[in-house]
């Protein structure tokens, strides 16, 4: 599907004050949508939970002064009604809510009743819906579940609202496989990347924006932008300044509308490699603990019988999965060398200290 222009939704993680919202709104380029969380789904009940309903008036004021469209996160039917009554244009459903189909259905039902009574009006020279959202955006669920994400899209579509999807990763790592599956199954749904939540690190944002727009052909970005990220009341490590954002935005290409599977598959390979190596780190950690027990019990580091068991088990596994046995065993031997290495190092360190 060829799209004329990218969708950029930028603004602070949370609305903290009217001055903060106006400062970001004034920095936006034409067409950019101002985002700000009003009700924050926080892990810790003692963290900042969002400024609540009062913050909707700050978004309305920003829209009045700068004519930017606005977006906020909704997690309940009441949030939907309050946000739309305050003139918010786009609603997004966060990753935690997206993991709960009952909550998504409640939101979809609230949107549906607004759509029934919505009117079309000329706003800033364009036909727009008033008293209803322009679109609902749905983030991927926190758990890696493409079917649930697709189901949420279907719930919102049934409410009669245009839908867009946002890939925000799982925790602070990407789930390119899930985003790729969504793109394959619903190429008609605009797909945005949220590099802030995906990485949790401001330094990672420029490269992720480039990758999303230049390699993967995504339709837009949702980026956390704060006038003073180091003072942010939530997600301060992953927000960038308006100046940083402008620099990134100006370097991005126009959307090509092409879907090239190769960069996607390479992104998935990188992700799988990271998983493999992280698993290896976990293995090294277990191995280190075994090394301490061996040392304390006066056992040799290499126990030939146990090593033979490990090799036999892997050989059977390779045969069952159609992997070349010789290569598989060579990899197992290399892994074993790493393991012996960590046990030797630990033992040596202990001797030196003791
Ligand atoms: C957010 O966008 O501020 C947010 C809470 O994101 P997520 O739902 O992706 O964690
Ligand atoms: Mn955030």
C-alpha cells in the first residue's frame, strides 16, 4: 500500500505541566501529532501515575495555540469519553492494556458508541471527525502474541474506527518477528515503530528511526520527546529533546511504499543471534556455579562420563531435527570449551584469593 506521508507522533511520555506540553507542541513540524500520557500504567504504585484529567486541558490548549493534532493513551471506557470530550484526536492503547482482550473490547465498545454519533466537520481546512477519534492506535501486547494483537485490531475495526498498529517491542528488546507477521497478515494497517519503549535508551533512538523508515519501510514513528529528559517524571532514560528529534526527522527519507522482506529477515536473524548469545551467557552462569561446587568437592573440571552424556544427547537431538551432526557436535565442543574456561578461571581466581 503506497502512503503519501509518514505519521510522526511525538511528545513526552507523560503530560507533566501546561508549560511542558506547550513547549513540545511549539517545537513540532507541520503534520506532526503531539503525544502525551495522561493516565500512566506504571509498574510501581509509588511512581508518578500521570496528571489525570487536568492534563487534557493542556493538550486542548496546545491544539488551540499551534493547531497540532493530539494523542493520548486510554485504558478504560471513561478515558475514551474524557479524552474525546476534551478534543483529543488520536487514542492509543498501551502494551499492558493490549494484553487484556476484555479491556480492549471495553475501549472498542466506547469508541463504537462515539462513532455512531460522530459528525464530520471542516477543521483547519480539512474534513475531520469531531466528537470521535480520527484513529485508534494499538501497541503490540507486552507478551509476544501476534494473534492477540491481530484480534485487538479486529475489535477496534468492528467499532468503525480507522486503526493503526505500533510495534514497541517486548520489554526493552525488539520483537521483529511479531512486527513482520503483522505486516504480512495486515499490510493494509499502517505500522509505526516506538523506538523509545522498544529500547529504553535515548542513544538507541536515531538508529532505530533510521532502520524503521529507511530499511523496513514502516509508516511512521511514535517517539518520546521531552524539553528536559533528565528531569522527566517517567521514562527519563528514553526521551530525547525536541532539537534531537528535529535532527532525526529531517534525516529520514520519504516513505517508499515498498515492502522488501530481506531487511526484515535480517532484523529477525540479528534478534535470534542475540537470543542465542544471551542463552549462552545464562549457560556460562550456571557453569560457573557448577565450577564452584566441583572445586569445593575436589572434583575434576572435566568429568568424561558426563561430557559423553552431553554429546550423545546433542547428537540424538541433531539427528531428530535434521541438523548436520558433525557441525552440531563441533558447536557443542566450542560451547564446552567456554564452559571449561569459566570453571578454570573461577578455580584459579579462588586459589589466588585463598
Ligand atoms: C507510553 O507510550 O507511554 C507507554 C506507556 O507505552 P507502552 O504501553 O508501550 O509501555
Ligand atoms: Mn513512556
